[in-house]
């Protein structure tokens, strides 16, 4: 009887762990990987961030500083993205898109529930900007 109870409890833990690992859905991990003042454009910098999505991961709707022009390229997996009132589009590894000053990024998510995804976003913006992403309230 005790053996059956322990086996059932162990099986339940394995199921729960597997479900949590598969469910994903966590917020994207964002890391600044480059930050350089532009020597020929006073007051402007180029910053690059690596955005890593676990399976099912996403970023909440957001904007960027009004001075920011952004070029993003998908490095791994596929990313679902929508900017302003545009349609949701899926970008695969090797594909890229741009965001212009004042754009609202309403959808930014891993297109897969089973595989990770990564993108590199390169910003050209005012040097004094410290907050690169402003989440919707």
C-alpha cells in the first residue's frame, strides 16, 4: 500500500513538473549586449539587446523611447509580432523587422510552445535614454 502511494505521488510530481516545463509562457529575458555612443552623431547611441523567449514565452505590450529606431532580427526559432494596428506576423530565424519612434509593440511572443526563440534588437536612440522598454499599464 505504501509503495503504491509513493509511486502515485512520484508520478504526480513528474506530471506536474512536465506540465510546468512545457507550459512555458514566462516573460522574455532581455540582456543588453552592446552599448556605444555614436561618435559622428552627438547625443545618439546604438544599443543592442538579446531577447530570449522560452517555449510559449512573451513580452507584454510595450513602447520604446520616442527617440528610438529599432531593427530586430530573429536568430533562433520564430517570433509572433504586431506593431501598432498592423496584423500579427510570424518572423522566422533570419528574418527581420523595424520599429519606428512612437510605435506600439502590441504582440511580441515565441511562436512555439515547444522550442525557444531569440532575437537581437538594435536601437539607435538618444544617449541619455536608460529605459529601453516601457510595458503597457
